[in-house]
C-alpha cells in the first residue's frame, strides 16, 4: 500500500488562489464585536445546521422544521432524531478533544464512530453499526458509485496509510489540500460498515480546528454545507476523484476548498454586532410577533434589549418601557425566563440577554437566516421553518 500523496497544483491556478484566500482567513484576527453570550447561541444554531445537513445527505428525512418541533421544542425523539443528536454529541467531543497539537489516532476516530452509531439500529435497516468503533469485517459497495472500496482483509493497510497521512507534518501550503484529499480518501476506503459519510464530514471539522480556524475562539464553521447545497454534485466530484489521477484529485480539492472559502466568508458576517442586530435578531422578533409566538410586551422588551450596545439588560430597566412597579418587574422578567426567552449572562447574575435557541424564537431566527442565504432549501424541502 503506497503512501497517500498530495499532487502539486499550478501555483497560478484558481485552486492556488483559493488556498491563499483560505490561508488569510485562517490567520485573520477575528475582530467581531458580538457579545459571547450571543455568539455562542449562533454557533449552536450552525451546529444544528451542520448535523442536520450531514444526516440528510445520508438519507435522513428529518427537515429543519421537524427538527425544531420534535427535538428543540417538544424534546421528543425517534431513531431519525437520535441519529442527529449523536452527530451533535460527536461535534462536542471533537471540540473538546481537538487542538493544534492533536494526533488523530485510531482511538480518536473509533470514539467518534461509537458516538455516531450509539443506540442506532445496525444496517441494513438503520444507521447504526454491527462493529461500532471497529473497522468493517466484510466487503462493501457504495450506492451510485462505480468505485469498490478495498477488500476487508487489506483494509487495515489502507486505514493505517490514511492515519499516517492526516498526522504527517505537511508544509503550510499543502495543509488545506490535505483536508480535501483526506475527506475523499476516507470515503474511498470506506473503513466502517456504516456511517462513513457522517464520519468523513465530522473529520473535516476536526481537521479545520487543528489547522487553527479558531472555532473555539470566535469563528463559526459549517463545512457540510459545501456538500448538501448540491448533493448530486458532491457525489459526482467524489466519484471523479476515485480515479486517483492528479488532475481529478485537484479538481475535487478546488470544489471542496472553494465551497469552504465561500462558507467561511459568509458566516464571518455573523461576528459583526450591527449585522446580527439589524439583519438577524430584529427581523426575527418581528416575525415572532406577527406569528403570535410572543406578545406585544415581550416584543418591546426583547427589541429594547437587542438594540442595546451590550445586548443585555437588568430588570430595573423595565421602567424605561413603562413597567415601574417592582413586583411587576420581577413577574415580567420571571415569565420571560420561564419561557426561555431570557438567560443570565453570568451564572446566577442579574443581567439578562435574549435566548433564541431553545424556544419559539428559534423558528423566526431560522427563517431570517434562510432569507439571508445561511440555510439551504435542502434542509427543509422548501417548507417554511
């Protein structure tokens, strides 16, 4: 089994320019002024989009509107939603255990696979695994692909070569190419009996964290959106790279890295407080009021809060909105907390900010994100959130 190689792109090509643009984004100082208690809620939303998108590529039929209703609002679950919840758990595991010195060994990858397939029915009837965390013990084929993955009795050699490749100290100009090629090679060898697509897309997330894309320090990344925006093209490009010809592999890299660049540039706009206020939260509050998910009084309070520079308030400030009685202030704030529309900015603190992830405000925020081009129709079959 030969070592995986990175072909040299022409350094005056479109691919080379994309790599240079991504390198600038990697080292870019994130100067956004969105308060952390707002940013991390937005990050939670994009993790929802990442996990749901990755699941739907594999045939999970849960739409975004169903996800909001079943998992976020009602807390109910079935096997389809369990698959998505497992993906969320896997992302949290990756964030907790990945930094710029992480070695992606067999144990790391096996643990992600165990989390992904936990409690799910094994194939052919479900998205679980017969050998959770272990390499497949039989030969497999890939639907809608002319490529046949390696036989199971030589799989270990291919997997070891993959592990060596992703942990090699690649020169800086080749590191992003490594991410793109690693995604294809993982799918090419199909090391597990099930869940290879989900695994490959999660590893993208881990690789980008290791490369310093500042996911823990203020950046939102949704790499699966590169693929679910046009699922057919994703599969076509993967199949083309299966030839392992340098030209085809580099074409795959250009497809993957261009999509990643466009996505990062778009989502980085959510680091700007003015954009988040005027283009996301204010329109979302108007939609929530029009749909009668919040009352007129709640709309006024939340709008006041969102418009403040620090996007947070104390109960005493309700007097500015005509609520002067201390008891009424306490009752009003308690109702908003009970409805999960307010959360404290610090543990046990008396300063509160808007909470828009675990309540009916989420529907409105998702609608606005969709209108602004952050949410693909693929996630919702064209339905309204």
